C-alpha cells in the first residue's frame, strides 16, 4: 500500500485575464470624455473616481467616489473582455449614473484610456475612462 499525494490543480490566468487584472482592476479611473447620443456630457462626472475590484476575472464589485461619498455596484465582462457591464446601485445614485449603468463594448483598450460604446448600439454615444 503506497501513499498517494494529492495534487492540486493550479489555475494559470490567460493573457486577457492577466492584462485586465494588472491594468484595469484595483486602479482608479476618471471619465475623461463622455458623449450621450451626440451631446457631450463629460462635466457631469467631474470629481468622480471609479474602481473595479475583483471577485473573479469576469466580475466583481465596483465603486464610484466623489467628495468622500462612495457609491457601490458591480461590473462584469465576457471571456474576451469585449464587453463591460456597469451597474452602480447603492445608495440612491445620482442621475448621471443612469448613463453609466449599461452594457458597454470596448472600442479601444490602449491604456491609460479605455474607450467604450454601448453594446449593440451604433448611436453617437461614447465613454472614455482614463486610468489615474
């Protein structure tokens, strides 16, 4: 009777997961440019800092902070990080967050700026979030 060693499987993050974890998660972002259906509205987000935190490589909590007030919610993504779903809900959110709370698609991931547009929509809406 031999003694068998229990082997543990070690998960190795793929290149997309590594990039997202090292460059997006746990970093502060500001809205550097925002346009809602053709109307520039960047100033509505002045002073806010946004942070995506990790639950898994594809979802987690998200915070928005301004003047010592923190709003919390969640983010999620698909396996190729082509999609980013933002849902900030707690406590009662400012009106400008209604614009943020949607499914976004990445149009460019050239950090320090993430460039986003609404998922499945081709109107003239854009969101640029710059890493600080």
